[in-house]
């Protein structure tokens, strides 16, 4: 059983009273939490060479959005996994897992290839939970998600 600190707005019925008494702080059992699912952040990291400087900036912005998604969704108690064309990190939760994903993203190198054949449709869906698909485009960053939607300020809402 996993717990997280009680957050303003959580219903009182989510509080796990036994763990709260043990730790002397209000905690919520994650199995009571409606967001207790998992999400996969799928980031496109291979693009055609014709991208140009603006496209390169959008690719870096896509990496930043992936880091934001990992941080915010993990902080909501959702187990998060990560995948791109070269790496796959299975869903988990906790600060060490967050560091693992953020470190990978910090060291990530976008690849520019001749004739990159990439079908983003394949990576947008998963049987195990939501997929947050992020890719750069010539005009900005595209983010697709089923369960964790993005508002205009860039804050994930479940």
C-alpha cells in the first residue's frame, strides 16, 4: 500500500487514519485515489533532418514538456513510465523514480535522420493506462493524452 501527503481539496474519506496516526501527518492511501492508475510518457526523439533551427527549438521544448508531465503526474500519485525510440522506463512512483526519468530527459539527445519513418499513432495508446504522447512539430509542440489533459497554462488536470 502506498501513501502520499494529504493535499488541500482531497476528500476527507481518502485519509488513511492508521498511517496518519503512525506518521503524525495527514496521508492518503493511493488505492483510494481515483487517479491511482499509470501513465506512460511517450516522447518522440527522432526527426527528419529537414527540421531547421526552429524545429530544433521545438524539440527541446518537447523534452521540457515531458519533464513537466513526469513531475506533475507523479506528484498526483500516478505511477509514471517513460519511453522514446531508444529507452523504456517501466511505470513506478516516488522521488527516486522521478529523478530517474528527469535525469534521462536531461541527458537526452534528439536525433536528426534522413528519411525518419515514424508512426506516432502506435505510441499513443497502451493497455496499461494513459499515454501522454509528446512530439515537436514545425509550429510548436504537440501533446496528446487520454486521461491527463493539458490546460492552456500547461498544468495537467486529471
